[in-house]
C-alpha cells in the first residue's frame, strides 16, 4: 500500500499548488492562457507533459508490447508534425487569441468556428475519457481496487484540479511532473534490461518481427497509426493555447525546439522500455507494461516517485484536454454568439461549471472502448481530419476559401463518425476515407468558389 499512499500524498500536493495558484485567476486570460506570461522553459515542460500522457505511456507502450519496435510508427507522425509546428509557433503567438476556433473564424467564417468547436468537444472529451481509464489502471495495479472505481477516483481528481486554477496551475506543475517521470523512466531502463538478461536476452525472448521496420504490419497499417497522431498534433488546440500563453513570439518558437528534442527522446525510451518489458512480463495486459516495469524493476522508493509522476502526467494531460473544450464552449459559443459582454468574473465561474459538465461527459464515454489505443486512434482521427486541414490551410494556403474550410471540417467530422459506426467497412481504417474527403472538400470547394479577400489571409502570412 505504500505506492497508494505516496501517490495520494503527491496528488494532495498538486491540489495545494492548484489552490494556491487559483488566487491569481482573475480574468479569462489567467484561466485560459496563464496570463500570457509563460517562459520558454515552462512552455517546454508543459508541452511535454501534456503530450506524453496515457497516449504514450499506455497506448504506444501497449502497441510496443504487442508489435515491438515497429510501434515507433505511432510516434513518427508526431515527430514530423513538430517540425512543421516550428514554422507556425511564432505566427500563432503573434495572432494572440485563445483557441483554434478563433483562428478558424478569422481565416474562414463563424460557421467554421462553430463546427471546429463541435469537433473539439467530441474529440477532446474522448481523449479525457481514456486518461480516466489510464488512471484507473494505475490505481488497480498498485492497490487492487477495481479499474472502474479507479476511473471514478481519477475523474473526480481531474475535474476538481482543473476547476481550481485552469492553465495557470497546470503549466507550472507540468514541469515538475515531467522531470520526475523522465528521470524515473531513465533509471528504470538499466534495471529492467538487467532483469531481461541484457539486450541479447530480449532479442532471444521475442520474435524477429519485433525488431524490423514494419514487423507484421503493412505500410497502410503503419501509416494508420502515424497519420492520426500527426494530424492531431498539427491542429491540437491545447498546443496552440500554450503558444498563445507564451511571453512573446520568440519564446513560443524556442519552446518548440525543446519540445521536439524531448518528445523524440521520451517516446523512443517508452517504446524500448515496453519492448524490454514484453520479454520479462508475460501474460499481462499489454497496455500496463510500463506500469509493471516501473513497479517491479525499480527500488521501491524510486518506483513510488516515478508512478506518482506518471499518475500526475496522466492527470495533467486530462486537465489540458478538459480545459480546451471548456474554453471553446465559453469563448467560441457563449461569448461569441450569446453574451459578448460577459464580465470577467462570470466568465471564469461559468468556465469552471463547464469543466464539470464536460468531465461528466468524458466519464460516460469510458464504457464505449475497451482499449486506450482504440480510443486514442478514434479521437486523434476525429480531430485530425476535422480541424487540421483547415488550420494548415489558414497558415500555408492563401487560396483557401471560407466555403472550402467549412466543408472540410464538416466532411472530416461526419465521415469519421459514420465510418466508425459502420465498423470500418472493407477493413479500411477510418483515417483514409475521412482525411481523403476532408482534403477533397477543402481543395475542390476552394477552387470552385471566389478567392478570399486579402484581409482574410494576410494576418497569417
């Protein structure tokens, strides 16, 4: 039970930090974009901790347990996206808004904002829901309580923590959580490798396909893992929200360099740990391999601290993905269409109420997927094909028209839902028809309609 009490103590400290930081939350700038005061170091920490959540620790590691090093295809899309984001970060900060739908309306029209908000709510509550599941898995492993009860505990904590102080508390605790988790994972590597009998022992215990480029996957299957992660990150609202929270354009751009280096190192480390763990721990739930590796391979005190940081990073990711749609609802629907003159104090209060509502929606979604990987691919696809083509067009294609942007968002969202409901006909992964139609609508409709006014695209170039 020592693991349980250390984790509880760690989370109580985070609550204390959130409560302390909450007194600084006076305006929507404070709650949504941390007062636009974050330094490059803090931005790197919060960007890493937000992205390296259960999608990496649970889903990517589970894929590595089953398929070996070819699981890096899941991460390769992220690395490609980060290079493109380096070109965007400074311009995004200069734009200086709050949300991705702000970008969509400025570049296209109010209908693009509305559709973008709907896509974000659907995708991000799904992402939050699998953070809840991941938290439940951790609590089950260390205490033996049923996963369902662990999910409820995680959900309550995440919702409460997000309500307290919004991004201003999340950003600063992210740095500490990320550092502790990274140190713990690096320490776990030699211990686990020793338990496996060295790298030679790992290779002897696993099939050859675990160490090839594609393994037992086709190129199409490999890309079906890479494309959703790449597209999600290119348009990811939480990431843009952090760019908006930077001190200035230079700070935003510098933070991406650190983010690129950290992400490549950490995601590769997680995959290698999972592969080594798969040779040591047989017959376990594949998505729990990192948790087993930390708990069983490390000395108990280091294991406690590392598991605490993993839980905290999962919570942090959930916080971030819960805060974004709450911001969208308040900023992009209520403030934009219902009450533009809403006072700042009420804006913060209503934002907190929306966080609770969305947290409950996320909790209800947990029952629809059995695996974190399944939930991740669905959510990534929904957002990646619904939002990203239009966002990339905003920054890179002057000819994109309002009608083209709106049609692209609608097509991506609708096809993703229909293809998933139909059970992926002909065995074709959802990303291909959804992305294809989204891009077709963006390009065809843009060329079929009059070019946009210069005032629409000029702020982005």
